[in-house]
C-alpha cells in the first residue's frame, strides 16, 4: 500500500505506507508551506481510495492545504 499524489508525480510505490504499532499505517511526505496537495491511497489489488480526514475530496482525490 502506498500514498500517491502530486508530490511524487502520482508514482505508485514511491511512498509506501508503514504499519505502526497502534494498527495504523502512515508515510511522511515533505511539501512546501502554502502547497495544495492532491493524493490517493493505492491498496492491494490496485484498489484506490481517498482519505476521509482530508480537507476536501474531489474526483481527483483527497486534497490537503498545507
């Protein structure tokens, strides 16, 4: 599973999610302040999904205003 978006040219696998001891998974991405980031998660079997906690969800994916 990985996070894919404007910060990595939508490249699957560039930012894999790592399992945490509390059962969640996460990845760290650095972007400049004032950036609007669009992203989605790519899961098993090519399943794409959005982040319910994003600032906005559009047809292009999850949106976070940094």
